[in-house]
């Protein structure tokens, strides 16, 4: 009898516990979701500010109906921007060809190229490069993709310091790899670690030997028509996603120059800038002065972490040997590849 009299109360207590537990879980999930959304908004604001300080302040794209001299001045500012950040030189022939295409589109005699079309063009060139690359080029690419650090960095204007973003567990040892020699010539290499990093975000972190084997295997698979079709589809999706995301970020940060790019497509100059950004994984953030301050602070960080001296004087932030992110940019956008890219952009924008 006693059990019967207590069972309703016991059931009430159990139900109460379950209800309260459910509420706690719901609140916890809601709070976590709110924190994630707040984090995303903060990150978006910070990245937009960095874009405005970088490409937004140093590259002035020409507008509709611009005169020939204004278009050329725009291309010169873009070439200077790319050269300072990566060491990639755009010669007068490349700038002149881009200027002619840009003027044609801005004057309504040509058409813009959509992000999806641009992704398709990049994929075409990527497939051609992989299909025809030599063993020496693969090894050269592996060497250029070796990065001393293994996580992206962010510059804090308020403190003038460079901080690491989202340290992965394997990088918590705080730059455990050592530089060969004193690094005073700016040619520091990873001692005891030949790891490559394929993306500025830290993705694609692997030993260089593994990268070389994977690249050679991929090249072999591209020789098969059936495998090539499948691989091209995967590559197109990945490349197009990168292009779309970058155009979206630029449109949000610099609507006066990039809003049309998202809805109507990119001009030839914008398309080439996207090609550079994608190949180098340069997010187009930070001004010249900010990059200089980052370079100096990285040198101090290295000294504090390893006790050794390293100089990045004369080195660029991106491109081969970049102190923020090193990539085989010289191979990706060499003379032949650049000419091929301009030809494809010219054909698409002329239609």
C-alpha cells in the first residue's frame, strides 16, 4: 500500500527531473548556438575590416565608363599590390592585355564573368597543370609549400601584435620546429620537419614526401579519361566554392567596388585578382604597414619561442617563401599559365 501511495509522487519527481533536464539541455544548446553565431558575426566583422585595410585601401578598381588612363592606373595599383604581397610580377604585356579587356567590359562592349564560370576556368587550368607537370615541378611545389608554422595568424591593431588563430592540438608546442642556421639571410627552413601546408587555414598539413606521392598518383589518375571526369567534377566544386566565398567576402566588405561581382559577375581585373588570391591563398587582408608590423612581430615571436634569430627581411607575406603562408605561386601562375588564364578570361568576357 505504501508503495502505491508513493508511486504518484515518485512519478512526479521523475517527470520533474526529466523536464528540468530537458530545459537545461535546451538552454545549453541555445546558449552554445548563440555563442557560435556571435563568434561568426565577430569573425565576419574582423575579416571585413582586414579586407578594407588591405585590398580596399590599396587597389582602386576602375568604374563603368572609365577612361583608358584610369583603367591602366587601376591595373598598376593591382600589380603593385600583388607584387608587394607575393613577389609575383605582372609585366607590361599582361597589364596591357588586362587593361584592354577591363575597358571593354566597363564600357559595355563585353560581359562580366560569373564566379561559377571563373571556377570552371581555374579548374581547366588546374587540370592541365596537373596532367602535364613533371616530377621536378612536383618536388618544387612541395618545397614551396613547406611552412615553418602550422596555423594562420591574425594581426591585432590595438596591441600591434600577431596572434595565432585556433591553434590545432598538434601545434600547441609553440613552434617546436627549429630553423636551420641563424636565418639571417631570410632563407630559414624547417629542421626535422618537411611538412607542407596546402591552405592558409592549416588544412592539408602533411609530410612533403606524402604530398609528392599523392601528387604523382593524382597525375597518373588524370591520364585515365574515366578517372579524369570524376576528378574534374570534384576539383570544379572545390575551386568554385573557394571563388564564391571570396567574392562574397569582398562584396560584403567593399560593396562599392565588389557588389556587382556577386550578382552580375566579375570584370577581367577582378577575375585575375581572384586567380591570384586563390592560387596564393592570400585573403587580401592587411595594409602594407600592418604586414610590416606582422613580420617584425613574427621575428620576435620566433626568438621568444625558440631562442634563435630569424629574419624575414626581404621576404614577402605570401607566395613562395611567404612568412605568413608559403605556396608554389610561381609555378601556379607562371608565364604559360598566366597567358592561358588571360586567353580564357578574354574568350568568356568577349561573348
